C-alpha cells in the first residue's frame, strides 16, 4: 500500500487514477473504482515538470500539539483533536457513549504504545466497548474524536454539553470544571 503526497487532509483521494496505474484500495484490498465520468483528468494527472515528491513521514498514531487556547492537547494521526467524556469512568473503565452518541463521537481505535509521541503511558490500554469494538484509553479514560471537527486543529467539541473536553497528554479533561 502507498499514500499519495498530495493527499493532505482526511478524505482526499487526489492520487486516484494517476497515470492510469494508481488507485485507492477497496475494503477487500483490490483496486478501487476508477474516477467517475466527468472527472477532470488534469486534477489527478501528475505534473511531469515537477520533481517527484517524497511521502511525508508517517505521523504518530497519537501525539500532542499546542493549541493557542487549550494548551498541550492530544491529537490522532490525522491531527484531529482527541476528547474525553466526563460521564465515562476510568476505573472500572466504562464508556457511556454508545449508539447515536458513538456516531457523533467516534471511539479512538487502539494505537500501539510505540506509535505515540508525548503521551503518558500510565493507564494507556485498550478497552473493550459495550458495542463490541475496541477503544484506546489514556489514564484509563476512553478517548474519542468529534464528527463536528472538520479539519486538523478544530476543537469544536470542546465543552459541548458541559461534558466533552480535549484531552491533555496525561489524560486529563482540559478545561473541565473540577
């Protein structure tokens, strides 16, 4: 599998059909369908005058970034803010975000400890969710992203309902009332 250097944000598929040989992978591992009729081929054709681009280094599965308002917060591999739900519990680990809640607040999938940067390892474990999925925790607190965050750096979930807060590298809910 390869990634295309010009895909810079989640959902980009600018490499689809490039040179008639590069295609996204379908869920079964085979070549995804070619671009739809009416697609402008100049949008996916390689620039033969430009030097080849190296793919950017693969970012850590979970890392941190400095937010101007919130300070140091956890982000996923795509730079999306990671949140905690104050109605969850750390011990015993329990997620109270299921059903429609889990659609709006997707669980962070397991991330190997070696695939992190700047994250506390205390209570860094995978949790078996009530819906059968697996979820990553920091300090035993289940982690989520927010469907309302559209691009890296968004913090639209911060403070939602007085129960959702960005996560510090130690697993604390940033800005939550004590």
